[in-house]
């Protein structure tokens, strides 16, 4: 099976979240991976929002489809590790990584030469 890959550098602003959702929808539709669109859009929007709020520079969104797995990565320029914590019941934020953990096949973080990357995978 061939590997397909697409990558975009987004602006470090809130408007990048809906832009990332559109990019994911369009790219996955073009690859014939429509079954992943809704979950991938939701999870990518969580990661891009976190990168814009807590990272540095414009986030880089990368989608890779290979061997029955869709991998979505969001890289930013902050070396600060991703933190997960329980959100208070009335808090509007703090649940994004819980969604990623619940809805993805796997997820993780890593350091890059630029900062860090947060990724998730969805099985086909």
C-alpha cells in the first residue's frame, strides 16, 4: 500500500482551528478516507487549539495515510511538554487530550528539532 502525506503550516491564531478542520475534511475526502473525517476533524481541532493557545509559532499539521492507519500530527515551536490534568466540572477547557485518548487508536507526544509534536492515529 502506498503512503500518502500532506502538510500545512498554519497561522498562530484562533482562525487556524476551523482552517485545520477544512483541510482535514478536504484531504481525507480526496484520499477516499471519508470514514475518518468526523473523528479526525474533531481531534485535529483539539490539537491545533492547544498548539495555538500553549505553543509558539504557527502549528504544522501533517496527515499521513499508510497501511490502514491515518496519523495526524500537530507540531509547534514550544519545547514545553503536553500536560494532561483533570478539568473541574464547570471548566470549559481541559478535556481535549481526554477526547484524543478516548477516540483514537493511539496517541503520543515527542520532541522535534523545532519544539514538540502531538499525534494520534486512527485505524482504517
